[in-house]
């Protein structure tokens, strides 16, 4: 930016000039709600930390230090002003959102000052980026960390996307296949990676199912004494060599991949305006029926991929409950309620994401049947009976738990 001949216009005691940058973002995507939730102002401090202001509400922030760049980030495109000098000094950034507008996503502004030496011609070296939010392309721009404009998730979720999902997706994209096929192959690869975890969870559930009759006896015998029932149940687990958390831990280890996919698909510009089957754009919802009315939280359309995902999730949940022989009615209703909430939430979300979860459930069915063919419940029961005959060695942790339970029983007895 060249400032020419302003030395006689700007007051003599002024040592800086103000720069005001404003953008009225108009709707570019199918869902203005999703677009609005992904649009805000990003900035990078001189210590390389990247931050942003609220995406969900109107907000103004007066930053107290210099920033290297400021970006008006939209769902799939961004405009960034980059300083090649010492940075922009103490900028003020703001977003305004009118939820009632059907065409304006947000209004974004940034104001900052530049030092002015009152020269006849003064040059400020800056760069302007205006382009897609493509992770691979943004990362190549001079180590500016503009790739952080793409919300891949924090901590381990972001690492899964950066080092697993994005490289794999980018590799498959090089074969110029339809993106529906790329998502299919990606789902298969992810399922193969987590196969040991899935198998471990299934095997643990099979063991728990075999123990259900004995657990029912304990429940009937000590139902009026919760503490005693817990002690007997834990003793049964130790004798049988069964870890009650064995089915939960593998599921928790799979959680980072599930959440990483949840962040990846809605942010992936590669899916924008890419069709597959009945979906015209995998980056937004697929509508097979437009409703003549609006349902709060659900919308005024019906997404088929979301319906398929919901039905497959209900079936998958039912299969797992049968496997664990779950008898807690509240737990059953909670699982089904969560599935219905997913139906409402995902109806307005990326079709690519719903399609991925649907495929993941389908492959989950296949793995369940495959595991059943390899796991013999009679053999598992026989192995558990053999384990019961072996001497039980308590860990220090188990010993402390039992001692705590005894102390608590003693205290309850004294109170009575």
C-alpha cells in the first residue's frame, strides 16, 4: 500500500494512520445457518498463536498486541491481510450477525494503525490472500499457519485429521475418483485401522454376556445390599478374568476418529458442489423432500443420508444391547433418544458426514457377524470356568477398593 502526498493533509502531530477493513459476507452456500456458524475473524499474534472471536454471536475485541495477519474466514473461503513488516498494531476486530437476514451471513470489520513518518511517498508491504480454505494449499504459504483457519478440532482430534484423515483423503483424491467412492474407501481404511479395538470390545462383551446368569444370581441374592452386591460382582470378574471396562475402553479409543470426522467433512472444500447419487453437494445436506412447513431444530426438508444413518445406528445399537444382554431400561431409552437427537441435528449437516457414519455402521454389522463366526461362546464359557479355578491375585488397586468398601460398611453400621 502506497501513501502519497498525505503529509500536508494529516495533522502535523499524527504519527500513524488508521486502516479500516470491512466485509459484508453474503450467502454463498445452501445452508446459511451452517455458513453463519463457520464465519468469523481470525488473527495470528506475533508469537505464532492463532485465535478467533466467537462464531456463534456478535462480538468485538480490542487486541492488546500486534498481529501478523487478520483473516475474514467464511465456511469455504477466506480473505487474509498479511503484514510483511512488524505486524498490525493493536487491532480491533468485530463481527455482527443478523439472524433474521436471509441473504447476509455476517458483517466483519478490522481496524488497526500503521506508523506514519510524514514522507511524500510511504510504502507498507502487505500481502492479500483471497481463496479457498484448502488445508494443503494454506499450509504451503510461508509458514504463516493459515491452515489453522480450518477448524479441524483441538488436541488429539486435530492431530488425527492432520496426520491421518487429510493425507489419506488427499492421496485418494489424486486418483480422480468420485468423492462418494473416496469416502467409501476412507471408511474401509478407518475400519481396518480400528479393527483390533473393535474385536477387543466385541470379545469383552461376549465374556460379559456369558457371565450374565451368574450376575443375575448375585443381583437376586444381594439386591437389597448394593455394597455387598458390588463386592460380589467384582469378585466374580476377578475370578473369571474379565475386565468390566473392556468393552468401553476400545470404544473410547475410537472416539477421536469419530469426532475428527465430524470436524473434517463440514470443513472440506473438496466436497463442495460434488455430487454423489441423489446428493447434489456433499458439503451440505441432501434433500429428498421439501416440507411445506418448518420444524424447529429439524428444518423444512428431509435428508435421506441422515435417515439411513439413523436407521443403521438404531439397528447397530440394538445389536450391541443384545450382545451385552443389557437389562437397564433407562440405558436403552437413553441410547435411542441420542439416536433421535442425531436425526434432528444431522438433518442440516454435511451429507458426506452422514454418508460416512452410515457406511461405518454397515461395515460394523459385517464385522459383528464375522466376529460371531470366530468366537465360540461355549469356549469362552469354558475358559472363564478354568480361570475361576486359578488362584486370584489381587492388585494393590483392587485391595484398596475392597478396604474402602469395608471401611464404608463399618461407618454405615456405626451410624445405624
